[in-house]
C-alpha cells in the first residue's frame, strides 16, 4: 500500500506537481480530427489546464491557453477568421496557431504606430494529427516524437470513442496491468447478468515483463497453456497511460478527479482489395443509464468504468491490501516513482522516443487475430466495447463489409 503522501505524489498531475511535470513529457490524445472538421474550435482541459484547440483555414492546428491575454475572456467562444487565426469574441483580438497576437482592432485604430500586438502573446502548445486523433504536448522542450505505432496503418475500419470518467487517471491506468480482473469483471459478472451459474476459466498463472514502451502482462487460464498467445505474447500496458490489446485505450488526465477515456478501435474488412478510410468517425459514449441513474454495465469498457469510479474520485491506496495478482500494479507505481527521479536528473522517462528514424510503423506485441475471450461470434462483428454506437457508424461499417465480400450472419 501507499501512504497518503505517496498517493498524492503519484496521482496529482496539475501544473507544478512532480507527476504533472512527468506526464507533460508525453503526447496525449485530446480530440478527434473529425471534431475540428465539424467545428474548428473546441474547449479542452488537460492536466488541470484550460485550453482551446482550433484549426485555421489553412488546415494548421493550434492549442492555446483558454483565456485571452487581453481581459481573460474564454477563447473557445471565439471563431476562426477567413484570413487566419482565432478571433476572441470579447474585443476581437486575433491569435495565430503559435500564440502570436496578429490583430487588435481598436488598438490598431487608436495607436497604429505602437504595434502593441507585437508585445502580446498567448501561451501556445504543440498539437499534431495522427491516426484520426489530435495530440497535445504541453511540456517543456525538446519535444519528443509522437509514436507512430504499426497498428495505425493496418487495413480495417477505424473509429474513435470518448467518455468522460469522474475519477483520477491513475486508477484507470492501473487497470491496464491487471490481468485477473478479466476473469471476474468481464466474464463472471456477464455470466451472472445472463442468469448463468457457470464460471469462466480461472487464471492459474500470471506474469509481467517490461519492455521499452511499457509492460506486457501474460496469463495462463485453466483452458490455455504456455503455447497460447495470451502467455507467449500477452497484452500491453502502454506507457504512460494506455492499454493496447489490438485496439488502444488512453486514460487522459483532465484534472485530478476526471479522466478522458479515448478508445481507438479497428475492425476487419474482408478480402484483400485495397481499402483506405477517408475519415475516421468519432462518437461519445455515455456512462450512466438515464432511466436508473446507475453506471452502465452492458459493455466491456463500461464495466471497467464501474471498477474505476467505485474507488472514489481518487483511490485511497493506503487502505489497500495488495495480493499476488497485483504485482503489475506494484511495477507500474515503482516505474513512475523511478521516472520522477530520472527527470529530476535531466533524463528522459520510460517510453519517450527521440529517434525520428525509428518512428515509422513501430511494432507492438500482438496476439493472433481472433484469439482471446472477445473474439467475434457474429459477422460482421458487433462492437462490444462501449454502449450506444451510432447507427450511422454501424451502417457504414456493415456497408463496407458487404461491399468487400463479407459473409453476413453468425
């Protein structure tokens, strides 16, 4: 268990905190590319900082402090001008993607010779588009590479799903290194919800192995052995705040008591003909049942959400009693603690990539398609991870499935 002081050290990521400084050494997904295609200005909150994300008319992205340097108005209520820049709705000051003030309507009339705009700048951060997501880097330089994972380039139907979770990011990420919870939270609970008296296969052995970009967790169940991919390859707790199991789930800290769950999913497209997805759809998934007021429990990630928020807005880890299955959680906490010392000495923490020559379709451990407890049982496969997938997304995927020759039905 951790002391309250150790718990505070690891879970707090606001400006000026040790863990906040560490987490600002990484890129974080904060929106979908499609969101700014639909509306070029979006309010964002990341690690306790209020920001505004925008796309100018040239297609460049900007990420600025939310409050205008003039009189602190909310820039997310501004608009993008045809000749470039984000215009504040309060007095019309205009800012480019680098945070430079490029227009001050009244000041330029009253004192054109003063060039006051050249003396004003909004705090600006780095933003990049990749894999249908917009990524923010709000830390100190030099800026690392934004990972280019091989899975992003695979042939398949991709989509991005967001949910806001009312709890701290760390208890969400600790779930990413906990293999035994699959047996109970995702299998046995589902069996009970269906009225079954059966139990899923028990875990008989778990293992954890570090690699450059995270920790692999390995498992053997009563129905598998050491030749199974779940043991030979395993799943990935991806550094610093993601799970990779063939799809990606990022646990992005909004602040110390709220987390943005960002899921990136890819479903198969049959056949071997070339397929290029022009636009990756995005949608927001609810976490509370409107009729009952209870947390939704019907889908895989919704079940995870229940486990996370059930620990409170911030888990009181000093009341834990960790067991043998929690060795991965202990490894994760130790690595973060070690990384805090590394950055104090001027080094890079785990998972930071500096070598641009390596950053091309970097491979991650991957089990064979169709293996594991969530292999599809219908064709085209149903989406099992989050509730309320929009009908337009379902229709688009099913249409593509049929267009490329996929069989229908179980």
